C-alpha cells in the first residue's frame, strides 16, 4: 500500500513550501515579520506585500496543513498596541501533546502545575491575576505532598502488576528557572517588565479549548469562571479590565475598550449598569496597581506580598533545593 499524502491546494508551489517550513520553525508571525519572510523567499520588496496577499498565503498554507490536524489561527496581543499574531498550532492540543515531544514527563507535569497556579491559585473572584512571578513559579516546582499516597508508595514500592511505581519528584529550582527561560524563548510564555509570567498569544490560541474544558464549569455559564472572555471581541482575557461590581462577569481588553464604548450611549457595564471606571483590572495589574505592591522593594518581597494579596496562597516560600 502506498503511503498516504495529503492533497495539496491548487497552486501550491516551492514558495508556499518554504514559507510554511519557516513558519513552523518560528511558531508565530506578525504581519511585518511575514512581509520580510515572504519578501526574502520571493525576492521582492517586503513593503510591497499587502495584507490581502499575506492572507492569501495564509489561506493556502492552512489548506495544506489541515488534513494533518494542524492549523493557522490568529489573535491580537492583549498588551501594547494590540498587534495581530498568527500562530502555527496543533489543532487538538493540550499541554502534554504541545510539549511532550521535547520535554521530559517531569517538565510536562510541572507545566500543568504552573497552569493550575495561573488559572486557579492566583485567579479568584477577588483577584483575577492569571499570572505568576518567579517566587510563585518556584513554589510549584514539586507536586503537592500527599501523605496517604506517599505512605502507600513507601510500603509497597510497586504497582499492582508488580511494576515499579512511577513517582513525579518534581524539578529543582534551578531546573524550573531554566525551563521558564526556555518557554519564554520558544514563545509559549511571556515575561513582563514586572517579572510576571503569563501565557503568550501562541499558547492562548493553541490551548483555547483545553483551557475552557479544564478550568470552566459548563453548568455555570452565568457565574464567575476561571477563563473569561472579552465582551467586545469574545476572545480570552488574561490582561484587561473588569467591572467594578465584584459579582459581575463583564471583562474587556484594553485594546478593545475604546471601540466598544464608542458603540454605547454611556460608559456603564452592559450587564449590571455599574459605571465603568477603568480602574479594576484583570492580569498582573490586579496586583501591581495596589499600593502594597508599589511600596514593596525587591522581587522576593513583592512576590510574598502578591501571594498574600491573592488570598488563596499562604504567602510562605518553600525552599525545595
């Protein structure tokens, strides 16, 4: 039997192939980056490439990779000027499939704990941070201690079938710091000037379905959820503004709010009619806008203050070296 090959779009040529290979290696592209890349491949002036031409290249590339369960999707950065980002992704992804080919099982387990910290521990109705600083990232370097499970492992040391039980011993602090740097360099995480780690646009695009399925309750659609969506663009919000009514679920990206309010008769929450003051935040500003954080000096002290501010953390630092 001959090996199956996916059908290629009409007109797919070496230029498309070179673009797709370069895109896969990079993981993400902005329009300006795509202009330079396509200009180099085709030997033309990058500035002569229009957005419509770029979209046609993206459309052809999507048709080529969709039979292989890959896709190309886009979103806007939630900070800065809201630049649009295109990402080459696995269409059916979770943290394990996203990283298992290049990460050890211990690293994949750590990344899941890191996500739990972002979207559960430091993401509560009172403070929707959805980010961690270095100290908080180190706190989850090892899995939670389960005394009953630990005792069982010590007594038996084996699975029921006689095989040796696999134990996730976690990572050393030095290994965590190396991994975090790598995840930032590879575009899975972003690190802010204040030292907070958040999911990048690439991760939000690729993990959208998994994040919602893992952290949200489908039976509580009208209630507070861990994963929130912008009222304007309907995309995930990890940095933006929230209604000052703590019981209200309306959220807005900073990059969306200007256009959103221009379509409204007044700056009142569209759900509860509370005046929108723009001073209640989603993301790291839920912490950094507080006077306690601004008064703090040094990374470790501010990390401890943030842990206390979130309410769900005990604020104590553990040394796992």
